[in-house]
C-alpha cells in the first residue's frame, strides 16, 4: 500500500532474540517450560480458591483475580514468542499487534492495581483486625475487583486507540519480542505527543501513585507488627505479608525498568530483560510463592488433591 510515496506498514517484524540464533533452541525450551508452569500454577490457584471453603477471605479472592490476570498477561505474549522461536518468520499483523498491546496493558495495569488493593487488605487485617470483617465486606471486595477490571480495560483501550491512530510508514522492525508502547512509538512517522502524555500520566498513576500507596500500607503494617507483644503474633502477621511483599518487589522492579523512562531513552536489551520479568517470570513465580509460603493454600491444595482421587 502507498501513502504519500511512503510504504504503509501493515505488519511488524518482532526482533525478539534474532540477534542470538544460538540461543533459540534453549530459549524455546525455557519459555515453553515457564509458560506451562505459569498456566498450571495459576489455574491451580484459581481452582483451590474457588473450591475451598477455608479460602473465602478477601485476600484469597484478590489472589484469584491476580491469577486470572497472570494467565491473560503471559498468554498475550508467550504463544507468539514460542511461534517465533520455532520458525524463522516472526511477524505479527497490525491488528494482531494492537490486540496484543491491549491485553498486555489491561493485564499489567490490573495486576498493579490488584497489588495495591491486596496491600490495603493486609493493612486493614493487621492494623484494624476488629473492624476488618465489616470494612472488607464481600460487596466491597467484588466492587473493588470489578473496578480494577473496568478502569484498566478503559486505560488499555485509550492507549491502544491512540496507537491505532498513528501512521507507521518507515521501518517495521519492533526491537522487542512483543508489541510494547516505547518501541512502537519510535517507529511511528506521526506526532506522538499525545501518546507520550498519556503514557506519562499512566506511569504516574499505575506506577508511582500505586507504589507509594503500597509502600505506605506496608509501613503502617510493619509499625503495627513491631508494636505486637506476642512473638507468635508478629510471626503470623509477617508470614501473611511476606509473600505479597516478594511479589510486589518483582513486579515494580520490572515495571519501573520498562516504563518509568521516556521513549527516547528506550534500551532494547534492558526492555527485553524487564519484559521477561513481568510477562513470564512473575506469572510463573506468583502461584509458587503464594503456595509454598502459605500454609492455608498448601492445606487446601492437599484437600483438593485428595478429593480428586476419590
């Protein structure tokens, strides 16, 4: 297709790991294993929380939502990565790229908001235990989860819609293994000011503000734990938060590395590493962290396994 004597891009070439062909086979095996573990692990979390009466608390309800978003996040990226590693052709159509961008932004922003909501839930449980049941009611929990899904879907729609309005008439090589905002903006031959402004606003809300709220929640939680007189009470309170703290650390490290920087300072190799962290490693580790470090989840999983064998 031609427009103003320039070729209009109708598909993109995902650079992926083409610069290291000797790693294709090991990476194919590694990503296949991680994708399988991520799908199975998060599916198990969803099943255990859904069928175990002992896991009806708000914390596990939000954990179930996080597991759903983990599946969406990794499934929006890894199937295409595996197909590219298995073949020499690693292209993606323009509509396919926009669809991938939408689901990635939707799931990633939802995960960040859910982590903040989960931090608030732990704050109420530890700092205000007597009022926890009335404050974190089932209606409020469902409303918070629905609000996260809707707000983040709108956010993803805005960014994807702005990206679809851009013209791509030069190089079509995306210096990443999936469609992400910074490398796509670098390929556009249209003004990208509005995209950059919306990206900064989203970074401020989903990255900085949520991080500050999560950090504030845990500062209050730690202060409350330190004031506890019982050593067993302190240990029990900290054990319920340690898994979430570990997950938060992994997520924000990757997201800050990938998004809290201008598109002009975009570094392909750095972005690929952070991309692996939040699209592959985090969804894989989350169910492992929560199951191994949480006795209630382990007991519920054992009961579910015993029931399935009957």
